[in-house]
C-alpha cells in the first residue's frame, strides 16, 4: 500500500507544481516507500544484491547477448545486426547501453487518414542488411529499401537497457494508477496505457518496452528483437520476415526451420536484461538540487515520473525495490514530435515517455537522435509536452543551467 501512496502523492504534488509559474525556490517533498531503494553501481554492472545463481544467469545472458550469429545460426535472410551488442553498447563500452544506432521505419497515410505499415513491401521496420547469396546459390538476399511511394519515413534510436528488470517487475496496476492520476489531476498531459498481448499467457496486459510500448515483458521484447533485428525465429516468433514483402523468396531461406527451437537464446537475453543494474547517479551539488526543484516546478515529473516501486518478486534483488527511472511508461501525444508510425497500441503521434535515467551517457536524444543536447530535446517537445517546453523557455539563464546540471546527474 505504501508503494501506491508514493506514486499518488508524487502525481498530485507534481500536478500542483505544474499549474504554477516556476518559482525561485520550491519546497521539496521527500517520498519514501517501505521497499528498499536501489541505485546502480556502474553502467553495465549487474543488479546489486543478486544471489550466486542469478549472477550466473546474468553472466551467461551477457555472453549470449554479445555473441555474433551467422547464417548457420539462422541469421537473416534480412536483418539489421548480427548481435545484440552491436546496437546495445555505450560509447564507454558498457554492454546494455546504446550505440545510438538508427533504424528506419516507413509506411503511408491512407486516404481516410489511417496508417498503412506497408507490410506487403517489407514495412514498417526496414531490415538494412541481407545475407547475400544463399548457400544454395539459388537466390541473393539484399538489404531492404524504402519504397518510393512511402509517405512516412521515421528513424528510431536504439534504447539503453539499464535497469529494465526493475521496470519489468513493476505491477501493471502501478502504471494504470499513474495514468488514472494524470487523468484526474493533469488531464492536459494525461498519458495512455498501452494494452498489448502477452504471447506467453495470451492475456492483454500493460506494454512497457520499446518506443511505442509494444512489448509487455523483457522475454517478449527479446523474442521480438531476435526476429525483427536479427531474423532469428523462436517459439513465440516463429515466422520469418518476408524480404521487402516478398514471401515467395523465403523458399530459398537456408534456415527455414525454427532457429532457436527451445527459446534458450531468447531466455538468455531476457535474463541478462532482467539482472542488468540501473544507471549510477552522478554527484549531487547545491546547483543540481536546485535544478531538481525546477524540474518538478516545470511539471517535467508529471510524465518523467521520478520514482517507481517494484512488486513482490521471487528474486530478492527485485523484490519491492524503490528506483528512479524518470518515466511513467505511458503513451503520450507528442504532436509534431511523434514519428508518424502507428505500431501496436500506439498511434502515429504517440510515443512512450523516454526514461531519463542514464541520460548523461547519451550522445543523442529523442527517438530519432535529432537533438544533440538535453536542451535541444526539451525545445523539441510538442503536443502534450509543449507547455513544459514553454515553461522551460521562460526560465532565466541561471535556472536553465541548474536544471541542465540536474539532468546531467541522471
């Protein structure tokens, strides 16, 4: 119950702050839950407090995550990269981060205004590699290209994976409660729960992972990526992508069987992400503390919710832990900042609130990497984020510097 009160109190406080012009100083409301607060120790490090067995699963999963697959393993016939780490590694070498790699999605807007993912032409996700000449010599698989008549083309930046096991362990009711509180206290920026199907249970649940919240669990997120990024099929994702939409060409696929038949690789990836620790925090100063107050006063924390709490969990390191992702994990209408792609439960203008933890390790910002600084990302906010952008623009230079210094501690 205390967990729920923390979320509720935060939402009410932040909604009240957002309704006021940014003051010089804002009283800080400190929230504490019954759970244990969990902070990261280093980028790429495992969760603090893992037992020997779970730590072994983390290391095994990390090895699988770094492994490079080839055609014999089922890679392709079209794909984006041959390993997970090719996209998920920080500039400093931390496995599980982001290289900033941009992928492409495309589609078209129908006459009635609805989105056409152009699946018959290989959309909406473009695979920019092909395996080339099949071992049989009967067919050459080429990289896909964006069709000339696509009217929507969007880039997506690879997201960091730090701390996602904590997010996976947050009860669906927690995310739904945040959405309900936003509807009551801040309807102008209220987010929407992404309701998606859990392929393992067949139930409709809360989506939390991906730019559009397309997957509800790290296990499903792993299987989705294994297929769509690497072209490797598994039990819950058994069907190959048709290269450029040409399903007939799959008759020459050198590995038409189920590539990961037991799902062991998918589980290993999920284990690595589940036990991957959150980003460490930078050093707090009087300036950054003042910036944190300004963050709240601007209403940033309404969507970039600072604190969540995991539910009961058989893994002690994940059991009722307080953590700070700075996201509500809801979909928001971002206006012109939306990428134009309808995907799963998300409409063309909707994007998941990007978690801000680990921000200081990024070299580009927003879903498409268009912003090169946090300030640039703030100034690009639109739709439900436009008011926060306007309030930021109204700050004086000292206030802006304090806010940006705070963001640089995340």
